[in-house]
C-alpha cells in the first residue's frame, strides 16, 4: 500500500470515527437533557399533587366539621338561645359556608402535551400519576355535588309563607330554620352523609408521590 492510499484511508477512518464520536457525544447530551427535563416535569407534578393533597385534606376537615356542626345544632335545637352566641354563630356558619372545591392539573397537562410522559420510561409510575389525578378529580366532584345538594335543600325550603320567619334578613336563619319540619330534615340529612369518608381515602395520591420520590432518587 503506497503512502498516498494509506493517508487517504487513515483520513477516511478519522472522519468516520469523528462522526461516530460526535453522534455518540450528542446522544449523551440529548439523553442527559431529556432526563433533566423529565426530572423537572416530575418535580412540578410532585409539587402540584402535594398541594392537591393538602387541599383535599382541608376539604375533608370542613366536611367533618360541617357534620359536627349539624349535630351540635340538632342537640341544641330547642335551647339555642341559651348556648354561647359565638358557638351558635360558628356552627351556623359551617352549614352556610360557600365551598367551591377544586384541584389543579396544570403539571399533568404539561407532562402530557410536552411528550415527556413517554420519556419517563416507567409505565407503572405513569399509571400511578394518572390515577392520582383521577382521584383528585373524583373527590372534587363528590364535594361539589354534596355542597350543591345541601344548598338546593336549603334554598327549596324558602317560600312566600315562611321567608319572613327563616330568611327575613336575606339569608337563611339556621336557628329558626331548624325548628321547622323541613329544616330539621335538612340538617339531619347532613349528619347522615358519608362524603367525608369518601374524601378521606388519599392512598392513590400518596402512592404516586412515593413513586415519584423513588424514581427521582434513582436518577
């Protein structure tokens, strides 16, 4: 093999190796960038699910308090005037509280729309995340349906014949309301609800958070 041919061959090999190394390095860079993007997206999901979990627990606390307040008012139905005014006001307020339950899914939408979901490389984790968000949506739906049913019962109790007695100041007067047959029925209805039991099960959310932590720890 003469020197010129050998030189051309070596140059060709060098070029091929150079291209190979360039693509190999680029693959490493792309892989590292993808992992970084996935980590960032999962941290957003983790933060959002943690906030959703806190919000659901607050809703659950309210539902338990709403039932406890209804029970208090039922126990003292005949002697509310003798009860501490601040206690009566507090418990009545719980039954009239404006509640609009909601949770966020912005991080999940970003994860799905950015195609990063497929890049997680862990189908079980992906399913747990989706299940956690489904659980959040279900609990929000349960709470809002309960509040809507409660408010509808209260609103339907007011008519021309009793509005002056139970809603003379523009809002429902619970002490007067609970002394009516319909009012007694409506407040008792609250004490029979199991909504708080349905919103107490946050296992899917906790499992997703644990799985995210385990995944991030291994990366």
